[in-house]
């Protein structure tokens, strides 16, 4: 896999504290009281910015920390035994990275910057110790783990019982939902990932990704200028994302 070396050493920047971070309502500090916030902030390591293609952590490295995206975006790439690459996650500001690696004890994939990005490193054993005496932190950690499991379930659903058009519509709507959660417009945002990355994530060829995006534009469901995306008809795009095949399978399961 062609990636640049791991990012630079951790170093705090001026004014970079959890209590002043605009993402604190999305990250683990949610609902922490002042002293608890200080205790949490004390264990955080703030990495130097990474440029596009730099690696935050590598697959197989011993698991010792999770990460929170402060700015920019990341992808997680899993390398299988045959050397094939599969993108398993895209991470946006406020999201946690690495939670799926807890059970195995080693990082499940390469976490790579999609653009100039920054991340907070959270030593897991220290986080676990804090969570033991801070129920609000423990609960937020559980919610974050649940969100990761939900994302994995949605990806499996996308890849197993949705057509190419349905996958793309679902993917764009999921990005819109996540951008709205972070306080941005759900109808106008920039795609941080390339079409090649989108195709890898959705199990589609690059040509198929381009063809579907072109068709969605021709039908005036979206407008795309480079990576700047506008969702023009959210309801119509939602209808496009619904899979008759998935509904049929669900109905068959319930009948049994």
C-alpha cells in the first residue's frame, strides 16, 4: 500500500483544550463537569497535523489508544491476507477512531488522512480508568461504541442487499446526516474522499461511481461541482436509497 510515513510527534497547540473545543459536544467530553473535563483533558495527546496520505496508525500495531478527529477527515483501510485493500470507515470531525480494535488488542486497519487533518490521541488504559469513576464518561463511551457497531451493520446492509444506485444514494444521505450532526448543512457539503475511495468502500468500480453520480445529476437529485455536493431533492434521494430486495428479505424473516 502506497502511503506516506506515520505522522509527526504529538505536541499540544496553543488553546487546544477540551473545554474550548467546538467538538466537545460530539466527542467523549459530552456532559462532563468542569473537574471531570480537566481530568479528561490531562490525558489527551494532540498530534501534529497530518497531510493527505499520512498514516495515523498502522494495521497490526498493538492497541493502546483511540483517536478523536479534531479537523479534516480520515479513512480506515484494512489489508487482507491477499494484499487487497478495503476501506471500512470514513471518519469526520468529532468522531472516534479505533474503537473496533479493543477486542483484538491490535489496530484493525491503517488510519490515513484524507486531507490536512488533526486528531487527539486518547490512551485507552487511562480512559478506561477515568470511565470507572465517571459514569457520564463511561456512558458516552458506550454510545460511541454502539455508533461504531451501527455503522458496521449499515455497511454490511449496503454491500449485501442493495443495488449500486441504492448504495450511492444511501452513502450520500449518511454523509448528509453526519454533517448535520456536526452543525453543517446537510444539503451542501464537500466530499472529502475521492471517487476511487467511494467505489472501494461501496464495492463499486470507479466507472460505476462516476456513471451513477452523473445519472443523479441528470435527474436533478444532486448537483456536483468537483467535490462540492448539493442534495437538491432529499426525499427523492431517500426513495432511491430504499431497497426492495432488503424489504423482501426482511418480510421473509418476519414470516418465519
